[in-house]
C-alpha cells in the first residue's frame, strides 16, 4: 500500500502517511488514502470522469487544495472517486487530474467517515530516498 | 503530567502554570482537573494551553477545562479571552466545526410510554434526518436565500415556520449572532452549506433519545426550572454543527491568516495558531464569516428539531405541542463571541474563544432567557453514546473565574482506528441493545469508532467542574435510542 494510517497522531481524527516515487504518484496516493477514509474504494465503480485543474503558490499548498477539492466534490456533488491520474507541471504548482468515480449510492457503497477538512497539523511533503512522502491529518 | 517544573496547585481541582514556563507567555495558564484527570491528560495540552497564553491581547489566563485534550493549535476544552482593541481572533481557537453545539429538547413523555416505541422512533428519525457521508440536505436554496439564512440564523427559521414562538429565546444568543457577513464567505463554502442544510453529519455527531436518570437527579428544583419535572422524563439531545460550511470557512481563513500574519510580522508557535488582530480587516472579515457559520449551525439544529417533533408526533399520534416538545436550551461549544465581563472590579470587552468549551453564565445575566434568568443558564454536556450526558447550570463563580465558561463533553482517549480494532460495529450495536439502547448508524465502522470505551469518563469531568463551582450538576441523562451519523 502506498499509504498507511497513523494511530494516535490525532486521536479524534484520522492521520495518514502516503508515499510516491514521483510527486504525481504521491498526490495519487494521498487521494486514495483520503477516499479510503470515506468509503471502501473497492465498492466504488469508475463510471464518471471528472477533470480537475488547480493552481497554487507551492507544491504543498497544491496538495492541500487538491485534497480539499475532493472533499468539496463529495459534499456538493455527492461524488466519490475510485481512480486518480495526476500530472503536475515542472514548477509543481499546477495540477491536472483525471478522476474516475460515481455518485454516492448508500445501498452499494461501503461508506465510512465524513471527512470535513484537511488540517495543516504536521502537513507537509518530504523527499525520501525512493521518492516523496506526505503526512496528512484529516478533520472528521 | 508536568513534573519538571512547579505547576502550582490552586485547589484540588485547579492548577496553574506560571508565565516563567516558556518565553513569550503573557499570562499564566489554568487547568481545571482533579488529580486523576490531570495525570491522564495528554502532555501536549500543557504545551497548547501555554502556547495560547503567548497570543497578543490575552486577558487573565489561558484555560483548559477538565475534558481538555489535544486539538489543532488550541486544545479542545480551551478558553481564551482577548481584548477587543489589542487582542487577536484565531480560527484555531474556535475549531473547524464552527458552532458545533448541543441542543436539548424536552417532552412530557415518560420512559414507560417511550420504551415500547423506541425502535419505531429511531428508525423514523433516521429516515427524516439525513446523516452520513456526502448526504444531501432536506431543502435546496439559491445562494441569495442561503445568505439570508446565514445572516439571520434562527430568526430566519421563525419567519419561515421552522420554529416555535419560544424557540429563539431558548438558544444561546437568541440563535442569531450579529455581524454575519455572507460577502466574506467563499463560494465553495456556500456550495457546501447549501447542499448540507438540515443534515446531522457523522463522526461524533448524534441525535439521542434520553431519559432522566432517577438515581442522579441532583437538583430537582433547578430541573423543574428547566422543565424536567419527572424522574423518568424523556428528552432528546442533538449534537452537531455547521457541517462542511463551517469547515470550509475555517480552511479558507487559516490560509488567509497565514498571508496576513506574514504581512503583519506575527509569529506563532504552531501553524494552527494562526491569528490576527480582532480589529484588523482580516480579523473582522473572519468574524463576519464565522458568524455566518454559527448562524447556519443554529439553523441546522433547529431544522433537525422540527424533524424530531414531526417524528414524535407521527409515532405518538399527537400534536408535538401536546407532547410538550419545547427546547430546554441550545449551547455553542466551538465559538468566539464579543462579551462584556467584570472581574476584580473592572469591566472588559473581550472576544471570548470557547473551543470545546461551553458558556456557563450565572444567575441574573441579561443574556439568559427570562424563565431561567434567576437560576442561571442551562449547560448541556454530551457524553459518549454509551455513558450518557448531563444537564448543568451556569454559576456566578464561572463569571468571576473563567469568563463564564465550563467544559463541553468527555473527550476521546482512544483513536478511531484503535476503537475499530477493539470492537466491531455490529457487536457494539448488540451490546448497546442489551443495555437498553437502540442505535441506528449510517455506518457500522463509524459506530465502532464512537464506542464508550474510546472516551474519558464524563462523570469525572462533570464532578470536577461542579467541585470547581464553574457549573453545577442538575440531572444526568441516560440514552435509550440513538441516531448516529
């Protein structure tokens, strides 16, 4: 798994550490981890395609904005995603993502927690030997 | 517990950390806890409460209540009052779920009448009150209509047949915080709010049918003031807040504040302590947006109450008025408000931050509705699904000591993952059924995460605050039915 949940970092909330060989792979891992908090991704079908384009002032803020965007889509459009294909420009401040998922189906989807926000607590991207890692704490 | 420096013991339930603890502390920190709670308290609470003591314009003390635990920036269970002229406002001192709060609704029904119908009631409530991940609200609004809701709070409900005549006066601030500025709220936040109108949410939010615990009916005279007249009277408690709307406002302004702080040259010890002068443009913008979220949360709880009245009416085939379903009260526990306080003979106007803390105004305060004014404000403290909750009353001592504030709940001691590893949702549901609590949850995982063992003992928290005299016990409430988001 390119992510693992961290116990006892945020006792009332959920924290995870995600990894990726490249920055786009790291963003994809984070998006999958976020989604797993909300739903068992195996129960989601990739039936609808959404194209997400974002720009921010730093790579870290771009990751924060990307995850926030997915939370907003869950609340406003009732959509959860199964797959993410992320590309970043050279500056690491512009993102394009093709996300595939479907509208929430209470009967079929194994729903979990309603994530409300990404926090800035411990939030950050680190370069590691084999690529990149990120720590994210979600407000539940 | 802190061991390497002098934490002064003020009483058996009050401790003080002096400003010498760390550079930059402007005031001492005060922690309300008995020895056992203090020893169990996460050490990070001491760091956080003393970090807050470093913020500009803080008055008297930085407080941690008996239920304090780690939070983002400020501890949860934290109270801090800042001078309106020289002090700051901090989104981290309010929490992501702006105006998360508790509402208590009474009925004139008794346990014997409700018990046989609990399953039917809970199932109907689950159907009427949307709960869980990505759930849609009960009504849709155009943006301009939604802005009116956020501007006027429960006043809007009263004008749209969504409130009884005496509802607004039984809500903190009359269910409407002045100064709401919808123009200071992002389009994204509004979209999230519009889609979640009247929803319960998930996590630790719930709607619970409870019964007065005859063995813990502490003050019958006060209980009667609050409409609790029988030893086994049934009440309904709601715990929820401003949903994604408030969270998006907090998210937006934590980022905005970072820019403002760079420009103002303000440095803080933790990114989540982002704060700016209350009277700065950005500070006022945040306050205007925060008030919108607070008003939305009041409306959300009001809309849910209307659904509860409908459900009881349908199940008991009686008009909800005839069932005596009036509000006991509604309190905020994630909020900042401008309040006037007098202590040591001087009066100050302060922006009082309560994050996981409840207002606890004592007898005679003009902000308490007339029927309760002579006795003090009702304080509603929610416990875990299994252990029950409390109705308390505010005190003069809270006015003198804590800017009229007390604790808010029990606080987690076990992570969500650990709770899920310890018990399966279905097993917990069965166990609760055996205890006489019928639960309906949006997800079984979510239910397991809220198991009683994952929380502190609420009785110890309530006892500590009672002993400290900043809120007094009135009655304990035991759950019999629960809808969990």
